[in-house]
C-alpha cells in the first residue's frame, strides 16, 4: 500500500459515476482522518498521471511515512503475508534493475518474497468478537479470468473465517483512478455472495481504521514468485496464510451468483426459444490475446465443420466469426452480448462449450458446464488444475522464425498456424462426447 496526501481538493470520477473525493491535508492533524489516503501502487501511479493531465503544478501528491500511519492505535491488523513498505521495496527493485545489479528473474522476484510463510489463525487476535470486518486492498486480479478464479480463494478465506466468527463483513477496494474496467470488475466481484461491498481506491486512513483486519494485495500478483509457481487459487491461499494443501479440491471451484442478474428481454426470450429446440453449444474461438486466439480463417472453417458433423446442437456465438455463414443451427448473439452480465447469462444457459483460452471456461466452471478448451498455453494444466468439468486440447507452437531480430515478423515466420490447421473437429466432438 502507498500512503500519501494531496495538495488541493479534487474529485475523480470512476466509470460507474462514483466520485472519489480527495481533500487537501489539514495541519495539524491526527493521521487518522479523511485527508490521509491509502491505495495500491498501480492506482497511485495512475492517480499521479491524472493529476499531471489536469494541472501538474496545482495537483500533486506527497508520500507520508507508512510507519507513522501504521502506529495508529486503531490501525487494523494485517492478515496473510505482510506487504509492509511496498513503496521502498519497489524503489529498491527499480534501482537494482536499472543499475543491472540483478539480472536473474528469480533473484528479482525474491526481493518481494522476503516474508516467510504465515498462519492466518495465529494472526487473528480479536478471537473473542462475534463479528469482524475485513477489507481487501487492491482486489485480486485485473482480468475477468483472474478475478473469477481468484474469488474462489477469497470465498475459501471467508468460509474459514466464518467458522470462527458469527458474522464476517468483507469489503473490497479496487483500482479506480484510471481503470476503464472498474464497472465491469465491480459487477464480477458482486456476483460473489460473501462480498459485502466493492468500492474505489483510494481509501482514507479513517475508513481503513474502521475495519478489524486488512489484506494488502497491492502488486502481489506481479511481484510475488509464488504466483508463477502455483495454481492461482493455491497462490492466493498461500498469500492469505492458509495451507492450500489442506484445502480439499472440492472447495476449489468457481461460483457466480446470477440470482439478481438483469439482461434484456430480447436476449432472455431468444435463449428460451432456442432451449426449446434442443441443446445449445457455445463456440468462442477468439481472445483479446493474439497468442491465445484461434486464427479467423481457421475458426470459420471449424464452425462450418461443426455444423456439418455435430448433431443435436444449436451452435451459439457471441462473436462475429464469419458473416458468410448462414445456417438455421447457428445463432450469432454478438448484438445481444453487450455487457459482462449478458455474457455470463449466455454461458449459464449453455449445455456445452468449445472455447479458446479465455475467461469463458472460468465462467463455465461456476455452472458445471462441459467445456473443451483449445489452448496454446504451455501452463494450461496448472491453470485448469481444479476444473472438473473441463478438458483441454493442447495446441503446440510449430512456428519457426527466420527473423534475426528480437521482435516478431510475421512475414519471416514459417508454419505459424500449422498446429491449428492440423486440429481435427472429429477429435473435439469425440472429446465432448466423453462428458
């Protein structure tokens, strides 16, 4: 966490219209007040950029001594692996790498892993209380995939705390200063029944001190080595101070609450009428990540083959795969899938799914939908370790670059799509039939 104050009053609006109010520091003042701010490292960098764009001379930030704020009598107790002095550690990291003092990746990451394994049960000091409040600083991921899968670990943490306390209130504060996905991320978090509220960073010291406990997740996923070595659920449990090996794999499944989800009447009626006709299969071949996406011409060919060879399904897509494909058994819902709520609702209505390596299979796990993932990721087994309704087909990279430069040059890359081209639809259908 970064502790700071601002030079002038200013309001920052999030993508859902929420205002984050910043007020000029009042002197003299107790450090437990509404003008001392705490945020994640990334959000702090974003905020400084916003200030610079508005008026770099008028709006500035000034760091406060972290120890002074942490010494407040009412300062909450930190749970999990401590992230104290994050800013100083980041400076050390930056200086070391810029001066080429450290070149080995493991050695660099070790700068952020100086804390030893912890036991959350030994950190829970307020054991006589019936009700506790806990705040998560910095969220648990940036992408849809990360947030959904990481929420599984957060749910396990919540359940462990609920075994000790009558009531547990858990709030999550996420990056907001320049987060264009703030509204989307908030919607995903709020589909977890155990989360009380999702709020924008920064948080004031006065607000932070109203909680019993806090967990500081600022920069953890980027800088903690255990996220490179463990499945994401296990990595978060390790961060939270829970022995991930003692947690049953049956608990490590995703959950999404869609009881109160609202979608358009058009989408709802379309899916209902399609379900009456028979089973629905979602085909989702594209990813925002170019290395994960199925090439467009191959995706088009796969869709044509699916329509020819698979029986008993209407094939659904939320993507514009190929405008030339017109078939009564293919329905394009791209116009109806406008929000994350729409997308989750569509997935929850499916009987089977074939997808590239995207958030789709993280969502489908929450609804126990048989899913085939086509992945070029060499770490896909670690990623899908606890997904029991999923099977993977690994696409090996057979490309060979003739370029002598460090950057990619498609014109000098041979066999770039050879593995995708050799993929047989019959293999996918056969695997789908094994569920």
